[in-house]
C-alpha cells in the first residue's frame, strides 16, 4: 500500500464569464501523504478555495471547465457523480470552510447540525449526539457547550462559530482535512489549541491536513511542507524551513517581506509595480 | 469623539445567561486608531453593534461628541459611523451585483450626483485594489479576500467620520493586506477619520494602532498606549496573549514577555 493520499495532477479550472473565459487554475500539481501537514499559501484570489471545492466535487455549474486529475486513494475523483462524492464528503474528506457563519445552516440549531454530521459516522440518538458534540467542543475551550449547541449560528461570535465548524470537520476523523483559514476568527491562544488538535489528529488517525491560511506565523508553527500559489500557478514548493529560510521565487520573497512583525512599529512598505510573478518559473527545493 | 459609559449587555439562550459586556467604559479620541483585541467571545463585536445602534444595550450610554446615540438615530448620525463586518461572505447580499452594493450608500446619503455614481464606485474599488471588472459580478463569484475588500469599499462610500473595522484584513494575503492597511491609514490621515480596529492579529495592531484595549470575558482586561501594552503588559491574560502570537522570526520571539 502506498503512503500517498492525494495527488493533484495538472489541474486546470476556468469559468465562462460575461467578459469571456477566466482561467483560474493553470496546471496545478500538489501532493499529500497520509498524516502529512501541508500548507497552501498565496495571493488572495489565486485559487486556493476553488482547489478545495474541486477536491470535494462542489464546482459543477454550467460555466465551469475542469481538466487534469485529482487522485485520492489511487482513484481519480475529479469527475465522480454527486452520489459518489457525497459518500466521500461525509466520511473520507472534510472541510473547514473559510467563512464559518456562511458554512452553517442559519435556520438550524448547532445541535441539529452536529446530529446530521454524527449520523454520518454511525446511528445514534439525539441525546448521545449532544453528549459527543459537547465533549468535543470543550476541547476547543468552549466553556458553555450546552449554550452553544442550543444556539442558532447568528447567536455565536465569529470565533465560536469557527470552533463549531472546526469540531464538526474533525469529529469523524477524516483521512483528509481541508482547513481553509480555520483560525482567523480565533484569539491567538485558542488558535494554538486548534492547531494542536489538528496536529493530534494527524498523529492519532494519520489524517492529512491541507491548511490554507494567510497567517505565515501559523504556517511556520504547523506545516511540514509548503506550496506557494500566485494567480493560479504554483510558484514554489518546499519544506517549511526551505521556504522560510531560503525562499527561491520572487513572489515568495515579496510575501515574506510583507509580514507585519512584532519587532516593528510600522507596516512594511510594498512595491507599487511588482513584476508578473506568474511568468517567472516555479522554484522547487531539492 | 466616542464615549462609552457603563455599557452592559446580556443574552439569554435557553436558561443560559451570556454576559457579553459587563460594565464597559472607554473613550475613543478623534483620529485614534483604536484597537480592540482579546478573547474570542469576549464581546468585541457586541460592543461594535451597540455603538452602531444595531443592538440595544441593557445599561449605559454611548456618546458621539455631544449626541447621545440610540438605536433609532438620524440618517446623518448613521452616516457618520460605518462598519466593516467580521464575515464579509455572509454580509454581502448574494442577489446584488457589487455595483449595486457599493452604489446604495452613495444614493442613500446623496454623496455624489447620479451621473457620477459609476465613476465613484470604480474609484472606491480601486482604493481596495479591485478593477472595474468586479462591478458586474455577484458575491459568490468572488474569493474571500475580494469580498472583504468590497465590504471595505462599501463602508468608505458614505464618507464616514468613524470607521469600525471588525477583522477587516483576515482574508487577505500579507501583500494585499499591507496595501489595504496602508491605504486605510492614508485615507484616515487625509480625511481625519477615527478607526476602531477589532482584530486577533496582534502583529498588525502593533504596527498600526496608537492605543489598544484588551477584552476578556465581557470586561476590560487592560488598556493603554500600544507601545506600552506590548512592551510592559500588566495583566496575566495580556501576557499570555502576547506570548501566543505566531511569529515568523526568532527575534520576535525574543521580545515577548517571559
Ligand atoms: N463561481 C465563480 N465564478 C467565477 N469566478 C470565480 C468563482 N469562484 C471563484 N472565482 C474566481 O476564482 C479566483 C480564485 O478564487 P478562490 O476563491 O479560489 O481564491 P482564494 O485563493 O481562496 O482567495 P482568498 O485568499 O481571497 O480567499 C478568484 O479570482 C475568484 O474571483
Ligand atoms: N444575537 C446574539 N444572541 C445571543 N448571543 C449572542 C448574540 N450576539 C453575541 N452573542 C454572544 O455574546 C458573546 C460575545 O459575542 P461577540 O460576538 O461580541 O464576541 P467577540 O469578542 O466579537 O468574539 P470573536 O472574536 O469570536 O468574534 C458570545 O458568547 C456570543 O455567542
Ligand atoms: Mg479563499
Ligand atoms: Mg467578533
């Protein structure tokens, strides 16, 4: 049995828009092994979230064209039917969506949304599900899980909603966890706990995590491998140390130079006219 | 500029009482970049909602200069304080194009004459680094960071005096973040605006705010000049918070409180 869990090969995506075709992913290649912690970082609008949507089979509108392969457990899943995707989504792959409030159903209480997720795992009573959910929420420092479970999404703070979504995504111990900005609404202490929980999951159940974030400090803390994406092109890949200590691509260098630092009192200045980073060849560390 | 006096607010969910704000008082001076940081669920967004008149407080008062602010306030007072909400994806109307979203405040507050609206929308989008092409798109075709920038452009449209920004750049890469924040600071200086900046990104706070308020469990934990709070934090909670900041260099870790 191979250790490879996910292999994305020459993945292309375009949307047909009013103004014409818009190419969003241009031959992306990316790999995750079982239990591996990989970060995908890069420009806003570069194609990170759509990549996760393709992995989950969520982009099926008429104006979408996709090419290439997404191989999950040795099987190309790019063009699976919705029925087959539904099986994978509940059990093998889960996602923490970028906007937690939007990810939750506004008209159901949190406890009912947990019930649905828990049923994916095994049949159980509502009471049992409430108990399981409440225990899991305590692990992300929620002091009053009963109140949170009895709430509707709009009654939660940004960070509470985000912790609910994180817990739901982890509760069934998926093989692959897609974490799209999982910690932006969390204060830094709870953020560390959330990262620790994701780390524990990789140790306990060999879950692989694809972490998408703009917070480079979080990447430095969590990831083993890093992919850098710019305008639909992977411009650099390497281990965390390689990318942070010896960035090779000019975009990665610009990115690292723009991080606001605790040692400064002023934001870093930015280049008004930056080069077309996408045209500069990909840098792969050996 | 803004004075908050003894504000309290609780919510009740099925016999559970949540004391979201517990007797909070603070003063925000004109042209402050006033940061509010702290525990998730400590009442930051609730405070913003009360200042804006979206929620009613249980106790206390909010003053904007010499006007007492209540939840039914005049259109003019409404225009003066604008809000960029925490979750731009769920706050943009999915049925409206970006053009309609941004032009609405221009029309309501009669900021420019009708024939100039389109130009102004384009200008506001350019402020946040989006081309005119975005005007005709709907929110669900935008990335997280693109929506966040639309929300900032919409808030700037009505030419407010006070801008409350709730996690305004969390969905932006650090390069775009630096552009947007520099731009917000330029606009602030140019029009003498006051910012209330709510965020979990303490490195950003260190670099842009002049004063910072740390909240914990509905109460004020610590308050002071940014430099002082970061170099000599007094409360244990603030120390814990600063120690937990994810950093990218060893030098940053060295200046954290022991
Ligand atoms: N349904 C859609 N129709 C048309 N264009 C789309 C659609 N969804 C996304 N896009 C475009 O595809 C590009 C990539 O979007 P995506 O959401 O993947 O960005 P991202 O890397 O996640 O950015 P962010 O960091 O801002 O969240 C963006 O330019 C976006 O405007
Ligand atoms: N409309 C509401 N109904 C019930 N409870 C609410 C409502 N709004 C907020 N709360 C609760 O009040 C508390 C404070 O929420 P608030 O949104 O102000 O926190 P916050 O400091 O902004 O947190 P975060 O950093 O997570 O966004 C939370 O426990 C939240 O669940
Ligand atoms: Mg995204
Ligand atoms: Mg909030």
